[in-house]
């Protein structure tokens, strides 16, 4: 299991990649920030927000002066943007949506499988308990589930909260056909993704985007997840989706039934054409090469508008 001194969740990974790819002149002209303490209000400000509307780090937006002070708000899904516009009265002309992007994964090789390999690659509170109950119900033969889950990706301070999920980690270690992997660095996880067939993600969390799903779709995994939050928008019809069920037991039963169906489809190689097309779509539209051109076009327009107002 890898350890993380600083947070390395989806928000941090995406922000770091944008800064790595964005030409320096844009970074000098604008203050692009993902957390308020990082903002420089001596420049035009762009708040690139990956968080959900109810998280602590966005509650400062309840003060109208911040809405006025921040020049632009960039969101990662239309679902998220609409939530923020409604709850915090953010004017539509100040908002823009740029989807996240894959950091680059190799596609899995398709073909008939004797043993189907599944993975869960999210934090424990986003659906792990449902998944473990479903796995107990299903007891699949010739299938293996790898669980990559821990709070440690959010850094040392947040990682201490892992103790409240120890019962789930311990259960992972006792269930047949299940391998608990803990938390590993994103680049290592991306290297491992092509060996899996299915991302099993019975999400109980209102995702604003979901990097884990984007990476899995890009690698050609069959994604099975609930239609909660922005997940229908992120998956664009390529995943096996179902209506979210708030009752834990009912959710687990429904997920087990769907999982059983999807394992057989993969085993019989009946989704090859679908998954090949999926790889092609996500390899292009959800790549950082594609996304950075959208950002640069957007920033060029802002630059021209800013200079026009200053003249």
C-alpha cells in the first residue's frame, strides 16, 4: 500500500495536469485555483471546482461577496454547474463546464476469459459496503475482485479516518475471491487497469465527474455503476447503469443481479465491439490533448475580453 504526504485525489490530479500542460503565459495572466487560499485576486480569477455542492471547502460561496469577487467559475459537469448555480446564485454568464480527462491508460485486450477480474477503485464511503454485500450474495465462480480503497490518497491528516472503515477492509480480506489492495498511486493503478474486465462501482456518492470511471472507460473496462450525480453524464451511455437505491440491502441485491449478468457477457465475449468503440471515444474526447485545446480557446477568449475592458 502506498502512502501519501499530500492529497492525491481526483481534484489534485486534474489540477496538476492542467498546470503542467497550460503554457506559462496563461498561468501568469490568470489566477486559476481549486481552493480559495490559493487564489490571487490581483489577477482575473478562475475557480476550477471539482467538489460537490455540500462539501466544507465550498461553503464560503454562501457569502455573496465571493460570488461577485470571483470572475469565472469552471465546473467539471453540467450536473455540478446547475447545482452550484441554484444553491449559490452564481450567474450563468460566469460559469463554464470543462469535463475532466484521462491521464492515459493502455486499453485492455479483449477475448474470452476463464477468470473474470473486477476492480473497485474508489474511497470506502462511496459504495464499498454495497459491493461487499453484493459479492457475498453473488459468490461468483471463476471471478476475482480487487479492491483498491483507502482514505490515504487524501494525505496523512485525512488518512487517519481510515480507522472507521477497518471493518470493511477486514471483510475484504476474508471474503472468497476478493483481494484487498489498499491504496496505490494513480500511475500504478493506471498501469494495472488493463488486466481487469469490469469496474464494479455501486456508487452511493453524488459524483461531480469521477476520474475512476473515466480511466476505466478509457481502458476499455465494462463499467457498472448507479445513475447518481453526474455519473450518467460522465459515462455518456457506455456504462451499465441502474437507478440508485438508498436502501443498502436492496442496492446490494440489485447490484449482485446486474453484476452476474455482466460477468457472463464478458465471459462470453459479447461486448467486444461495444468496448472497442468505447476505447476509441474516450481515447479522443476524454484525453488531455483534447481537453487542453478547449482550455486554451476559453482562456484566449477571456484574455481578449479582459484587454478590451481595460482599454
